[in-house]
C-alpha cells in the first residue's frame, strides 16, 4: 500500500495547510500579509492553514504568492510515460524505409495504364 492510499482527504488538507503556513513563515509574512500578496481575504488564508477546504483558485493564488507554482509540475506532470508504451518501444522492431524500385514498371514508365498482372495478357 502506498502512502497516498493511507492519507485521508482531511489528512492531505491538513498537511497542505501546514506547508502553506511553513512557507508563509519562511517569507516572514503574517496571514494578513500573505492574504494581501495573494489577493485573498485573511479568512481564506486561515481556513487553508487549518486544513479546511478552499476554492481551487484560492489555492493557486496562495501558491503563486508563495512562489510555489513550479512545484505543481512535480505533483501533476504535463505528460505521463506509461510503462506499456516504454515496453512496446523497446520490443518493437526498428522500421526501415522502403527502397524505391529502379526504373519502375515498364507499363507505367511508358505512360500506359496500370493493370493487374493476370489481366496483362488477357487483352492480347
């Protein structure tokens, strides 16, 4: 069982709130100062730090004010490499480019319409 399966939603929110408070204090800001930097009310900062649910836009504003938006790439990567894709690439034979025939078909080269091989002698 992975760690993320052990954490309840409430535990995750509590941890997020703790980390927001930790980064706020690292900036030496009060809750009111963080709220002003984020363009939010102080009550929203208090709710987030207590681990209560806040709107997603509020969380984005808090992370931006704390200069933590870059961390979202680690939490939610823009692309996902699925193990099956990697396995298929490793096992797939390397495709080679088809070689062109030199001179081509005599009928095509002479400007005549192309016909199936079994029809070529039927009309003569």
